[in-house]
C-alpha cells in the first residue's frame, strides 16, 4: 500500500470511528426520544438565559415545555435580522446566543430574501458528526454487516464547492457544507479526486467539467457525495453529453478552451494536468458501448455508494442518478437547512430520516387542522402517515422558528419518529383551497410521464392570473423533443393525473373554481441551465434547489424564454 493510500486508510478509520459514535447516539436517543429532546431544550434555555433575547422572554424562569410555549412566541428570520446585523456590523455578542458564532451561512434566497444564518461551535459540530462522519460510518456498517466486506479505501467525487469570504466582523461565511469541508482541507487530496484548486475554486472554470474530468482519471474512485442529488445528476448528464471532449483532454493532458474563461484561470490547475492515454482508451471503449445499461459501475468498478439528499423534491433526480449507477447503494444523507440539521438517514438505501434530538428541539403543527397553532405537538405525539409543519429551536439562537417545511411521519425507530420532507409551505399552490403541494405535482408529473411514454426530466408550475378563473400552466422538460401539436392532449392527461394525485384539486375543478390547465414544452437542459445561471450570479452550488413554482419575475422571464417554438406565451394568449 502506497503512502497516499495509508493516509487515506488512517483518515477513513478516524472518520468512521467518529461517525460510529454519531450513529450510536442516534440509536441511544431513539430509546427515549422525548426525554433527550426535552433535555436539549432545557440546556439551551439555561445556557442562553442571559442573552438579550433570553432576558426578553425570561428563559431563566422557564422550567417546562408548556412554559416555553406560553412565554416564547413563534419566530421567523425577520425577528432575528436586527440582532444579526448588530452581530455582524458591530461585533456585539450575547444577543441571541451565548455560544460562540464561528460561521455565517448565506442562504440561496430560493424562497425569499437571502439570509445570514449564524452557526455556533456547537451547531457546527453537530453538522460535522451527522453529515460527513455519519456518511462514512453508515457505508462502512452496510458493507460489513450486510455484505460481509470491507469498505473500499479510495478517493471520491465531491460535487460540493467551498466558497471563501468573511462577514464585516471577520467571521467566515459561506454554505454550511463547505465550511465542514474546510476543516479537513489538508487531507482532501487523499479523499477527493478533485485537486485543491477545484475544491476551493477562484472562478473562471467550468466546474462540472473539472470535477468529472478528474474523477474519470481515477479508475479506483469509491464514492460520490453532494448536498443535493441535483448536483450529481447534472454532473453525470454533463459527462454523458460531453464524454468525447473529456476523454480527449484526459489523453492529451489538456483542457478544452471552452471550459476556461481565460488562461489565468487555468494556471492553478496546470500542475495537475497529466497525459493519461491508457486511461483515456479504457474510458473511450466503455463510453462507445453506450448508456443503455448503468455506466458508472463500468467506469469505476470500486464505487461503493452515492450520498446526497435525494428525497422530496429531489426524488426525481435520485431516479435519474440510478439510471447511471444501477444497484450501487444510496445514502439519502440528511434533512437539513442552513438553520440546522434536523434528521439523518440511519440505514443505507432507506429514504427515511431519524430526527436528531441533540440538534434541535422540535415542535409540530398538524396540517390537517387537528390541533391549532397555539397548541403544537411534541415528537412523542406524532402519528404515522400524518403531515406536520416543523418548528425548531436550534443551537444557534433561533427559538420556535418556523422554517415553513412540512414533514411526513413514515414510522418509528424505537420511540424516534422517522420522517421525510413533504413540501415547503411557501411552495404550496392554493388558488381555491385545493392545497396542491410539491408532492402532488411530482406524482402527477410522474404519471403524466408514463402516460405519454416520455421521461420528463424536470418541470415547473406557473399560475396564470390573466384568465378568470386562474389556472395552472405546467412547463415540462422532456428527455427528447415532443410535438407541440399534442399540447392539448398533454394538458388533458395532466388534468387527469393531478385530479388523481390531489382530490381537493379534483373538487375545485369540478366546481369550475380553477380554469383548464395548460401544458408547455421546455427546451432540453432548461433546468440545468437555470442552476448554472444561479451559480454564475453568485449562488452556492450547494444551495441551488429545484424550481417548482415560478414565483417571481426573474424565474418567469427565464423559463418562459426557454420554451420550444410553438409552445410559448402565444399558446396562453390563444386560450384566454
């Protein structure tokens, strides 16, 4: 075993050991889920009693969950923004949290204004334990217990990127996932196929090209990881569409000029560009066999697992990735946001998440109206199959914070609820009390895809208020061009499938409270181009989420500008 592999093996062991402790904590907390969550709340209140926020709401005299709910109101980001501005611009401390703030996560702003979320040393440690360390430990457990094998040691493809920069007070900023990577930067060459100038980019390079190029150079790659499954899906699709260019560059030790903004941008990469004609020949032979069968196991025979958030709105991308990877195990990673890591997968190939009772204190508002907002439930009161808006109190100074997410309870691990993300409240369409969610749309589009015999790679919904009654306009991105002559039939089928997916929609349609839907065709790669556009405009690739609702002028302009000829606004105008 070479020096590099020895280092990689030692580091893998360290991470697996740390991850095993996290998995053991998850199992231990599952035996007394409510008790562990209540203890966390009482500790948070005690530690933060002397903060400005804690004094305002009398944390020192709160001794029960009931008192907490009576004294502390629900909150949103707007409640904390003035405090955060004082923290960032004036360096004030002890305002909303007594824990040291070591990082700020700048959100993507996908559902509103961009936010600056403080992360403390405690919250960052939780992220580290339950994301990266848990990932390695879970894969190791799966291979040893389920397959009777050792987890292969090798480097992986990391689709994440690490942004630099600091806030006005000098505190580092960027995505949470990127910050976790920074802590292990000196070991990254032993763990990742991308050179450090790609992991910590300075701009001017096509990152999809760079990452997949260096990954393809390594025949012994053992895993793929990203925040979201979209990143992996986009990268594999880029590989599929550009493999000839990539293979030629690997053979010659070059970079296609179209993948580089200028010569200066390429300078940090030059030392890593080596001619590899033998590997290029292997790759060409594999690619020339086509993509009818999963190609990833042929390209990387030792690839052991793929880890990324792949549930909820990302489920469609998980299915796309599986077309490339076949039966390679999937770790569905975590359910998290910049405000906290809320749950994590405890089993490989299982899209259920265990709530993390040492990360946040949880409250739940039933979406079926069985309990009003003033009387939220705790995790010991949840029922399997029901949906709840989740409310968190975290380790970074947010108390009874409504993140506007709805989860569904799928089962229990001992006494711990196992959940999945269902939809964002802000992304629900509710024209006539029909409450169409992302999940309803996803199910309807999936059924529509089967009905027309064409895979729909992506989609989004526009609400047309220029007609009375208002109506849904579904923009679909098929995997190959479709005829615009069939738009009326596609709309009829979409209507049928959505009525089946959402009974309330069927009711309001029968009462003619919503107009006839319209289906329009998007050009191929429309949604991938949107993600590239957002990244070009400064958004972190780790945070760019799928667009499902066209809820702003920028999205409307972009997506309507990417429709197939004969499938534009003229179709809407003709039916108004």
